[in-house]
């Protein structure tokens, strides 16, 4: 299933900035949420592992860019196979037109052949606000000690064009690769881009 969004609307949705967001070097806010299957999921469940948090809204053209190209799915599978937990968080309010039921959201992820560790329904926006997440996709990487080591955009190509993925520098992959190799994080923060989260 694809969601048609006029180009003008996509451009209007471009939001950037990390004001008020959790930054690299800070402790990751703890949370407990419910996934699309009704299971309780906590950040503490993944203690001792790297965790990627991805804010997601399937109606956002910037999210579609990374799923239509297979970019996020490849990252989920690549790092998931190496014991990294990938948590997708949907903070869309249940009163907003972009809201999807847990069943519909789960079906969308299946259709995309995605492989997140969990997909959380954050309809009250508690998790999103705790992290200061502004856009979809807004990305955070948490190390095994519970410290945020990356916060910001998924990559350095601020567009909704799937073709740009191939030439982009993926900040999330780079942060995980640097950290797991024991190197300083080359880029620990960037301005997130995407559609505003529909709190």
C-alpha cells in the first residue's frame, strides 16, 4: 500500500531542528509502551544492547522515501541480526487523520517487509515528548549503558526522493558502526528532517 501525497504537501511538511530534544551524551529517557500486538515493551527490556528508536508515520513522504527504497528495512535486518534492537514508535494522536489502528499499522509494516524488534503505539505522545522527537523519521541510537549516542536525521539528504538514499551518508548506520568498533562517533547529532509528528 502506498500513500499518495502531492509534492507541494511534502515540501510543506519539511520540518527540522532538535530544540528541546534529548541530545547525545544524555541518558535515554526510560519508557514503557504497548506495541501493535498489545504487548508491553520497555526500554529496560533491552538493557545491555544497542537500541535504535525510529519515529514513524506511514503517511509521511519522508518515511515513505526510506521504506519505498528499502533503506530502513535493510538497516533493521542488518543490525537486528547483530543483536541491535530496532524500535519503531508511532506518536500520532488517535484524533488525527493520520492515525492508524494497531492492526493497520502492523499490516503496513508486514507489507513493507520490515523487521523492527517492536512497533509501539504512542498515541498520547508520552514517549515522543520525553525524547523531544519532532518529525518522522526522527532517529535516536542508545548504547548498552543507556546513553544516547546519536540523535537527529537518518541521513544527510534532506529530501523525500527515494533516489537520494543511495548517495546519502546514513548517520544511524555510521553511529552504530563507530560505536561497535570502539571509535568516537563521527556524527553524534544532526538536524532531523521530515513531517511534523501529529501529537
